[in-house]
């Protein structure tokens, strides 16, 4: 970081400007860089294709009380502290947002080469595919907010029904 300067020299056959010299300068800055992992697999900013490999697809859970919880890791691979600034730090939106809950929020600041984790729980309210989006506001210059899609499948538990002589037999 800081000011850096150099002189450029261009040799030519110009009779009165050989070599042609001029100065350049720039200022290097430090910047945070957010990387997000699920199941130790990077999830790119803007990922709209949930996958079991990176935990963005939660799989199936029973609609009568089943849950699936996944842990995600936020890494700072940059050269300055990463600040998470949303309220809440990890926000959920989308058609089925109510089926997902952030049960553990991450730390608001991630040091250089550091990380923090957060947990999301899927509790389906209906059968079928349930989709939502996570958004993490931060000070990364090109990934703010950091967004990705999650999904899970609401399933119904199979019921056993015994039929004898075309009449259902009650349990017990």
C-alpha cells in the first residue's frame, strides 16, 4: 500500500526527444475480499444453482417437524478487515424465506486471513421445493452484497395403511 512512482522511457529515432521520458504514479490501497464456503466448497457471489456439494441445497426434511441445519464460513482473503454491515448480518428473502432461519449470525468483522461462521436452518412449511436467497452486506468492493440462492425440499412422511378385505384396519 502507499504511493508508488516510476519513470517510463521510450527510445525512438526522434531527433530532439530521444528518449521520451515521463513519470507515473499510483497509490496502492488495502481491501477486504470476501470468500464464502459451504461444506469447504466455495460459493460464488450470485450463485443461483443450489447444490448439495456446497450445502446450498439442504436436501429433504419432513414438513411435520423435520429440520436440516447447515454451517457456512465467511473468509477474508483480502488485505484489510472485512466488515459485515447488514441488519441482520445475513438476511433471507425470497418466495419461501420463512422456511429458512439464520440460527447463528457471523461476527461483524473478519480480520485479514480470518474467518467466521453462520448457521442456517431449513424447516419446511409445505411439501415440494422451497427456495430463498441469502444476502450479506459488506465492504468488499466488488461483492457487496454477497448473494446466493438456497433451497430445500419439504417431504411428507410415508403413512402405513393396512387393508384387509377392502376395509382399512386401524392401528392399535
